[in-house]
C-alpha cells in the first residue's frame, strides 16, 4: 500500500463508503485531486478487490478495503493519543502530524506504541480506536441535538475537524465532562450547557450535530 492509496481508502471510509456508495465528485472535493486521478485510482483499487463500483454512482469499500481503512485509522488515532498524552499537543493540533506518522509506521511499531500507551480505546476526540485485526467496536452515542432539555449528559466524542476543535476550545467544551442541557432556543437556536458548578456555555445548533454524548442516569 502506498501513502496515496491509503489516503484514498481512508477518504472513501470517511465519506461513508463502509455502507454507502461514494461519488467521484465527492472524492475529487475531499482529496483535492482531478477527476481523472480519481478514475485512475478507482481502477487500481478495483483490481485489488478493495472497492466495488456501481456505474454512474460511485464506489464502496469491500470487506478487505474496510479492514485496511480501519487499520489506518488505528495507526492515526494511536499517534494522536501519543501526541496528546506524551507530547502535550492540544486536540486541535494532533491531526496533521498523525496523518504523516500513520504512513511510515509498521504494524510492529504500532503494536508497541499501543502497549506503551496502555492500550487506549479512544483517541483525544473520543473516536474509537479499531482493534489490531481491523475490526471496530460500536458505541451507542447520541448527537447532542437529539437530547431533551434538562437531561444530564457526558460528552463522549466530537468531530475532529481543526476549526471545530478550536471552536470548542474557545467555548471550553471538554471531552468526558458532565453537563446538563439547560435550554434550546426555538427555531434551531443555540443550546445552553451548564456544568455541575453552575457555569454556562452556549453553543450553536449546528455544532450540536457534531457532539456525541451519553445520558447520565438519574
């Protein structure tokens, strides 16, 4: 696997290619490459049985393609944990360097890294770290936007886009912290989160789709 192929497979996964067909247009936009490059790479990965192709619609990962995608994500997220826990990176800083490191890390190195870190289950953004065999355990987290007012909750996972992470840092929204959804303004207005200490944080309705939580049992 070349870094180019790895980036392509991961892009398909991130665009929903585990269950849905991903269009060439979406890949062109996500990877910032030409349509001809996408078509060429489609052909290569189809020959390696990593993709299936639906005419005039797009491509989808095969079981083997999904396994490779998850192993890449495992490498990426373990490096994110290392950068965050051992080198003091903020959660909005880890992605770019983890992207570089995932391509130059052997399986043996990653397993030693996993052991060194204490076999973490989640990355700094709350994303599940896939298992060594390329499988991934499912979690039952709920989008914050679907929570009822008055519900105590714990933030479990957030979208890992850099601008969004910087937004959450500015709002002092933290992973693993307990809040209560105090108020939701009408007509898709902002949401108010309150800490047990009584501090309030206001976030946008759009942001609430990108924050996954679990309810705290009363």
